[in-house]
């Protein structure tokens, strides 16, 4: 397994830096505080994420300007990523869990995202052995993007439903 660390940068919490033992491994930047469009860059290489929708989103994934895949999020913690090359990946998490796993079409865990309890701005990424460098960049960037998207949606749900719940309890 190869290990990476990620952390949020800046006041907005919409920028993420990824580091490996060898140094910088990428940066994910969202377009703005309310946008779900983002760019993951590593040197000259760029993954761009273009999103449509709000809770169940359709995301087009570009690598250096070329469409390489599409992702579909689910409000209930399951995201499917279909690459134009034919590979399919699924990101699953349990509600309010700090761990997400990306599996391939055979169900094998390829990438795992973990956060220590109550550590909202940083975490670890583990990538299975045998994954090519290009695939690793794509899966780490794509997985971090969808993790940030899921976390944002969960925060919005909590912010909306806690006042409603408290009003019902009165």
C-alpha cells in the first residue's frame, strides 16, 4: 500500500493539498465556496471535475482536457465512477462515517480514505499495490473530489435538518 496525506488549506476549506512520502502529490481546488466544479493538479497534469445537479450529481471528469469518465453521486453514500476505458469504480461510505472505500468492478478495495475522529480538515489515503502511476493520480484526485463532495452534502443536510428536528421536538 502506498500512503498519502491530505489536508484542507485556507479559510474557505475548499482547497486540499495531497502529500506522499516523496513530497507534493497534488492539489484539489474548488471554483468557489458554493461550486462543485474543481481542478486537481499535479505539475502539468490536471483533472477537471464539472458537476451538474445538487444532491445526486452527475460529474464529468477530464484529464488534460480530454473526457476520461463520469461519476454519479448518491445522497445515501454510494458514488459510481465509469471511465471511458471501461473500468468502473464505486466509492462507498456509511452515513456519517470517517472512512470511505473505492472498489473496482470485482469488488476489490483499491483506495481507502480515512480521517481520525473529529479531524475534519485532514486524513490519509491508502492506494493498493500494483496500481499504475497514472491510475493512482486519477483515483486519488477523483476519490478526494468525491469525498469532499460527500462531506459538503452531509454538512448541508445536517444544517438543514437539525433546526427542523429541533422544531419538531418542541
